[in-house]
């Protein structure tokens, strides 16, 4: 009975598959896994503890890393020791080291031992949470830690999965914002029937590029970047005027985005003011708190949340300033029904009893992704390793160091801050002008000990110092200050 | 000079920050990291090697996992040993174990020790590749391993980053397909100026839900699911007719998707036939090879690629059947210029010399995401650990076992396959009808030793057996066969 030949079966493959067993040993040799795993744990500890002795950004020319890699993939297995050696010899010398204690560029990618281990645990378990039943603990832990964070951060009770809203973990603020934009589009479509080409998204001129990108990817025809005040926060009056103009012009206002901590200078848009305009015209209101959202774990920052009860969706990135390695972004919605309406379709191979009962959350119907890694482990490990008090302490010391640096800059004749320091980003220029500002940044980055970003605002360059790398201690900020304190005085702008 | 008070500075935070140092020890205690890391490596090895003794799916009721977690997050740090104990006591008993040797559900989430370690290395390095200069090796390794795979899989030379096209790594086929849909929309917009509400996407009635979802998220007004033939592959003639009808109806055909291995039965759409229709009407042609793409590492499967030179984009998921843990999806495009046109905007804080020179790839301009983890490490570790020959051996043995199982099913009086077995998925029914098919699946899953998915095709249930878990050996498939061989005969459909 078994083994009967059937005409429609394709011909047998290689007859002697067992000869391949040796080739396949690397898949199931767990003694080797233990040994290689210990070695890699040690390698990471050695990398991180010796990082301060390397340049923050290795000097690399385009193509230099690739030139060291073999043109063709290997045909036969290589030992783990070769891979580890190439990490040292090829990969590390081609990195900008985001974990370096002198990393002040972009925003921090603050991480922690707990988060790294959670990432490993997630990889080891190898489960995924597309629907509740595809591995229930994946969904329930995600529900639970995001409900924890609502409490820890003083956010609206309605955002809990146990209430009308709920949170999910995505790959980043770009994904979170894209989901928000799609929700704004669908809300407007239902209300007005307008084509998306005639819909408008509003954000401040200082909004992150992910807002414009998300709007564009969602198909919106118009993105309006609204005036900001002297502190680079959106002016609700200007927003109201822009909306009125668009309505007169026959367009359909669909979504407004408030930045809680812009990327440029961590300016905070008036969430209530934007929310009132959004509510008046039935727009979706999204808050981008990608960086500064982490600070809400401390009560003294929560005045920035005023009006947050008017918000439809809110994103913050634990992978920036909450000791959690990339990727991990939180998106909360105040009401999950429109989210699920916008994001779900239900194929037969994903139907099951639990889903049909309506007693569980199937995150595939909330998210862009179907396959979803067990990211909640990272937040769970991190929150437990540090406790809420530990997380507050990190936010507070980074902010304190940034304010101390701000005070020093304010006291320096050649330096001028261009924006307040509500969190741990300091934005400043050289008073001698753009060339001096650029030259100062170049001097800083050329040390190899610190790395800052030069950005532009209103067409003028300025230096961003973002404090928050895990390994940064106060003395790193102090020595950085000593360097700019002296360089700012002695520095000559480069010859043209 | 330093420390001068300025009126616009916010008040000092906690004065005694150093008292928090103990709280912060978990961030930088690398001795503890080593110890906890070894313990977790051992925990994972123990979990995976003992997994066969657990039920494939733990019996869990909705809410059961959450009920075991504290209502509030901890205020103070907890030791790693507590977290590890809770993994055992709370998390593991709430999982469906995708790595179990009896996991035959959905598609495999095949992983490997090399991939898990690469995930750990990526977390430990903590760098990210939004642009080349944000950590050059991240981008260059991604370029390089995806070019390797073009060669390893016999794909068009033009898809290499060194040629006109290129590959990128995304979080999954949903993200990859959404990018493809957005490209289809923009291509159609440029050509026709039609609003997206009047644009149409075409795929077979057997296409994965991510196609319909991607089209919907991209804003498309219409998705046409085209007839399939007896083997569940799209009929190009039906596609051509649907396109003609839509043109007559004033709509704008924008994109067509070929499945290379459908989720339902791994049917292969005729890529050339679809490609010719797409080319004729200027549509974007995307190939979804999420599962079966991995098999292209073996030459004997490449006849399925006929016509692939007519493709605009192509996705496959190493996290399904290429020994790489979630998440890791590849998207290739034949021409990167329209991709970059559709996906890029350039804010000032991301400008830099390397980007301006045009000599590097900035993946942020290819991807949905800005922040991008170092996923290429996973493919690099996996390809080196197994070699191309090792990867081929895994594909070949899984396919051989599936074909052996198919032959046995074909020889059984009470069982009938409903589709060919071109890869390692076997689709069959009980000849006594739908109730018997469902009862057989329930009997299988109730053993706790195996787990299969029941899906539906043309309104009728059938059993999907997807072979490909890393720990599955031939004897697991043999004992599974013994069980269904006997159960199919003795089984009585349940009373109504």
C-alpha cells in the first residue's frame, strides 16, 4: 500500500540523501551551539567593553567592506571560528559604532544586556504571533507589557487592550506612522468619499521625514508642512488656517500629526491645540513621540502630554531611548475598531476557533506584517531587568547631562543654543557663522572620540548632540565639553 | 563660564543622581551578561533538544498567559534568574512550538544555530543601516549576500546591486509585497494619471492574503482574483480577459502578481504567461516566492523560474525554508530607479558626503523602514555555516520526504491528494468527505505529536502537511504517516 508509484509524482531526487547527513550537522549540533554561543557572548562583552578605545566611526571608503568578501558564496560549510574572525577583521572595521560611549549622533540606539538576551531568546524559541493561536503567549505578552506601559507612562486608560484601544509592536516609527496614515486615509474615505489624491496630511515643518514618507506611501496627494514658532513647535493657528484654505480649495483634510519631540531639536508640538483642530474637521490625529516618548516614564515630563486624550494613535520607539535594541516600536490606538477595519482581511488558512470566538487579539489584523517575531520579550526582559525606577534613572541622568551641557554652552561666548533642551538633545551653533559651525562639527568628529550630527534648520547648519548611548557616562560628556569649549575658541573656519 | 545659569533652562532634576548608580548596574555589568548569556544559551539548547517531548501546541485558553503575569510592571530590578524561570513556567507553556519536530502547520519557520547566533551578534553590535554612512558594513554586507543569492539561485544577473537592480532585506513578504504594490501604483500613476481608486491589481484566486492586503494598504480600488487551472495555477488567458474587461470598463490595470508556490498548495503560476500580459499593458509584475523561493538554490527546481526575466520585483522569505529565523525577507527589483523614485525623500539630517556622491546605496530610499537592523548577518552566518551544498541538502530531503508521503497517500484507499507536490507541502483529503477530513486533522493535532493546518479550497476543507522544521527527521514523517495510515481507516466522522 505505502510507496505505490503514481504517474503524477515528480521523479525522485538524489537517491543517496543520507550521504548529506554530514553537511546537515550544523543544523542540529547543539554541543557546538553551546560552545559557539559562549564564544559569541564573550565576543560581544569584549566588543562593548573595549569600544571606547576604537574610533566612533571607522574610516571606510565606499566598497571597502565588499572588497574583502569572497565574490562567490561558499559551497561547503565553514567553521564558526572563521565567521567570528571575519566579524573582527571585516565587519567591525566597517562600522559606525552606535554603542560607543562617544555616540552623540542622530538619536541614541540605547540598548541593554537584558534586551540583547531577549533577542536571543526570541530567536531560540523561533515562534511567531501572526494570530493568537499561532503561539498564544506571543500575543498575550505583547498585550500585557503594552498595557503595563500605559500605566507606567501616564497614558490614557482607554489605550489598553483591556479597554477600547490597544498597543502593538512594529519595526519602527516608519511602520507605525504608515499604519496611522492608512487609518487617516480610510477614515476620510468613509466620511467624504474623496479620492486619496485629494486628501491632505498636516504636520509641522519640523516633522520627521517618516511622516511625509508615510503619507506618500499611503498615496496621499498632499502633505502640508505647517509653520512653527520660535521654539520650533507647530502653530495650531497656522494649522487651522491651512485646513480652511484646503477646504475652500476643495481638498479633504484627512490627518494631522503632532511631534512630541521633533528629530531636529526635540520640539514639542501642542498636542491639545493640534488635537482640537483635528477633532473639529474629523481628521485622524497621530502623535509621533518616537524619541521623547520614553521620557514619559518619568512624571516630570508628562506636562508635554496635555491633550493626549484627543489622540487617535501614538507611537514611541523603545529602540531609541528605552534600553531596547533595534527593532522595537510601540503603536497605540485609542480605538481598535477602525484600526482593524483598515488593516484586516481573513483568508481561510488563518481561520480558527479562538479567532472566531472574538475572545483574542489577532495582531495580523492590526499590523502591516503577517509574520511577527516575539518582540514583546525584549520589553519584558528590559522592564524587569531595570525596573521602572531604573528606566527613570536613565532618562533623568541623560537629561541632566544634556541640561548641564546646555548651561555650559549658554555660558560660552562663541556658542549659542538654537533651541530649548526639554530632553537629552542639545542643538547649538558657533556664533561665528555657518562655516565655523561646520568646522566645529568636523573637528569633533575627526577626533574619533565623539560623533555628532550636523543638521539644518531654516537653511542654516547646527550641531545636534544626542546623549543616551548605554555606555556613555558623565565623564564622556564632560570631556566632550572640554573639547568643544577649547575648539570653539581656537578654531578657524576652513579656507574656501 | 561652565555652569552659568540661564533663565530658559528647565529646573534641575533629582539632585542626587549618583544614588541611582546601583539601579543602573544592569546596563553595564558585563560579567553578569556573560553569566546570564551562557545560561540562556544552555536554556535554548535544552529547550530545542527536549522539544520533542512536549506537545506541539500547549493547551492554552485565551487569557491564561496574562493571568499569570503581575498586573503592574516591577518598580525595581529583578534578577535574570527570575526571568528565566518565568520563561519556563509562564511563556513556554503558552506557546505553539514552531520548532517542534512534529510541526507541519502553516509553512515551516526553519531556523538554525547559525541564524540564532547571528541574531545575537546583530543585537550585540547594536548598529543600524538606514543609510550607508550610518554603518557602512551593514549596507555592504546586505548588498553582498543578496548578490551571492542571485548567483546561488540562478536569478537574473540584472538583479544584482552591481548591475541595474538590487536586493534588500525586509521584515516579511507582507512588507516586500506592499513595496511592490506601491511601485505598481506609482508606475501606473505616471503612465495614466489615473486615481488609485480606479487602478486594478491582479493575482490568482490562490494568491496569499498579503497580496490583497498590500493592494488595499496601498490604496488600490480593485483587486481581481483570477481563475486557476486544475493544479491551482493562474490561467494567463483568464488574466488577459480580466484586463481587457477592466480596460473596457475604464479602469487602469496597474500590477499583476505571480505566485511561485501558493500558500494553499504550493501551486506555481506561469511566470512567463503572467509576465507577458503584464508587459503588454505596462503593469508592474511582482513574483511572490515567499516559501518556494528557497528551493531555487537547487538547480532542479529552476524550471519554475521560466520567464523570470519579465519580472519587476520578486520576494522570498529566508525565514520560511532557508534556515534563517524570523524576520528575514528578500525583495529584489530588476531596476532600482523606479523603486528609489517611489520610496525616497531626503531630509537634511540624513544628508552626507557618501550619499551625495551617489557611490553608495542608502537603503532608507528602498525600504518602508528608516531604522534597519543588521539582518544581513543572519544570511551571512547561515550561508557560511551550511554552505550552498548544505542548504541544497535541506531542501532536497524535505522535498523527498514530502514526495514519499505523497506516494503513500496516493496508495491509500481512504486518502486523496488534491494537488501536486512540487516542493515539501502535501495537500490531501479523506475520501469519505469533509467531516472525515476535519476529523482526521483533529485526530492528528490531538496527539500533541504533530500539528497540521486545515485549509479550504473551493469551499472544501483539506489537510496541509508542510515539512521543513529544522528538527524534523525522516522518522518523524514516517511515524506521522503510520498515524494517519491507521486513523484514516478506523476513523468515524464525528456525530453531528
